[in-house]
C-alpha cells in the first residue's frame, strides 16, 4: 500500500538530525516539521528572510504579514530572526543550509532535478530552488512516485526544464526510498505491502535493488 502524504512526511523527517538548518520546499515538504522524531530540533529557513520558522498558525493567531516563501502564513520560534533576501540567499549560497527537502516534477537517473515549471503553464516565478540545490549540503526530494496521469516521475533523462544537474541525493516517494549513486539508482526501501517489482515497474529508469 502506498504511503499517505503524512507518512511520506514522517519518512522524510527521519532523515533530519538535531541541530540542522533546513529549508523546505512548498507543498508536501512543509508537512515534515510535524513529524520530527523525539529529541530532534531543527531550525527552519525560509528564503524570503526568516530563520526559525514555526508551525502553521491556528486561525486566531494568523498574521497576514508573516508568510513563508510559498506565501503561506506561518509562526516563528522564540529567537527567530528576519532579514532581507540578499542575506537569506547569502546563507544558501554560502553553504550554511544543511538540508533542502524539495518537491519535484521529475528526477533523472543522474540526480538532475526539474521542479520549477511546465512549458506552456503559468509560472509565478522560479523561486529559490536553483540556489538551494547547489547551496544546501544535502538535497532530498519528496514526491509521489508517478504523476497524476500515471507517467513516471523518476526518469532516465528529464524532459522538463532543469532546476539543477546532479544535485539530488535521495528520493522519498509514496512507494519507495531511492538513492542516486554513481552506479545509478538504487532501491533502498519499499512502502509496506509494496514489492520491489512494483516500484521497478513504475520507475522510468533502470533501478537496482540494494
């Protein structure tokens, strides 16, 4: 059985270590902080200029002026700081972000990532992903294994515009955990009730069972 969105977020949260600085992409990755293991505290960075992002606010605590990079209202942790985007991107480009967890439209066998646009569709902007994938010490992708039309999102070569080349280290999906290695894609885990053969069948690139 495929993992739910919450279970996927929990699996991604298990990748994080106490004391890390973490940037989360919009959508599914924003669920990750709710599932951090006991004893693990991370500092969340938002590229629009917040260090120390807290959980989503309850309705009575919503502040329309306090938003993350995805234009969602957020809270902040005690000791949080605010700064301009140039300093924020200086943190990213300077290698001070330990982990970036991003969504994706496609990931290739070489770890190439496409996650910022689909040609012909309206794009709000490329955001900070292009900087994050090169500045963060580790890049994890959290996404469904196949697209809504059933086509594979893990592919031999990306057909969508690239965000970065050779940047993804690990892919966590509703079906499996797949590592990008110098020897190709390696299947590390399957979701409960999902077989390795099912994962291989729904992957659009050669996949070794590790």
